[in-house]
C-alpha cells in the first residue's frame, strides 16, 4: 500500500493531491482596528479578549477636551445665528432708506456675509469634533475580540493598532486549484472531511496566485462552524 504524504504549508494554508485539497478553516473576516485619532487611552476592555462582543465598548480614548470645545462651539453657533438675523434685518431696513448710500448698504451686507462665513467654518469645526469624539469610543456589536494591542495610559496616534477582531458567523476555506482543473470542479459536489455537503464555491480568482503561479485561488464559505483553525479535507466529486 502506497502511503500518500502531504506537505502542509502554514504560509499557503492548504495543499492538494489530485482532486483532494486541505485547508485551515478560517474566520469569515479578520479586522485590524486602527485609531483614527490621537489621544490617551483611558479604557481598554482586556476582559473581553478571547470572547465575542455584545455591543461592548472595547477602547476609549480621552475626549474630555473635545467635548468641552464642542459645547462651547455650539454656544458660539447659537450666538452667531442671532447675530446673522440681526445683521440681515439691519440690511433689509437700511436698503429701504433711499437717503443711504450704496456704500453704506454694501457695508452692512458684507457684515452679514462675514458672519455667515464664520458660521460655515464653525459648523465644519463642530462636525469635525463630533466625528473625533465618536472615533474615541470603539464599540463592537458581535465580533470575536482576538487581541487588544493597547493598554490604559498608552498614547495613540492615527494608524496605531488598537485591537483585532474576527467575524465567526461563517467560516472560510481557501484552496489553490490548477488552472486546467478549474472548469471541471465547478459542477461537482463538494465533500467536507469525507461527507457530502451543501457547500458551494463562493469565489474563483481569475488571476493566478503569485506563489502558485499555475493555480487559481478558490474560496468556500461554510455556515454553522463550531471549531475554527482546524485542518479540513475538501474533495470535488
């Protein structure tokens, strides 16, 4: 009896022999969450590491000064709106007075325009602050939290890795099929670990892989996965 041996590469995650392929069962998606802002980390939920989130706060970055500035700018905007109303009303009144020169009328109109320009700039600043504050509190709905890369007291900048998360709602298998065999597998049944399944091909890449220069990458999506990171046998029959 000839014993078949397979070389399992951690880099490619799968191998093939004839119509049999092996692949590591991976999460459907992997996410690397990076900071969009600068600031000091005031909360890192290390207790949730290794568990699935449930609308959980994962990281909080200090936003106290941003919140104070936002409140003050909102007050400024309210005052500016009142000033614009007054200046526009003054212009309307002045414009009706025939004894007033065009220069005086234009000067009054420019006051109103200047305040409106300030208001536009202030609105942009308020929206920027709101976005900054939002980005300083990171909440995960249901993803699995794999790794928290920062701790309380750390200072982060835009681009700093905060944590990694994984979508475990489905599983993904990747195999590399010789180009000449691609057409032949499209209409075949897929067997997983020796058992016929309802799994279908999710995606076939039409460009050869940089490592497997004579193969196309094929993705299979599995539902109701109980155990990830295990080696799975895939057959097309």
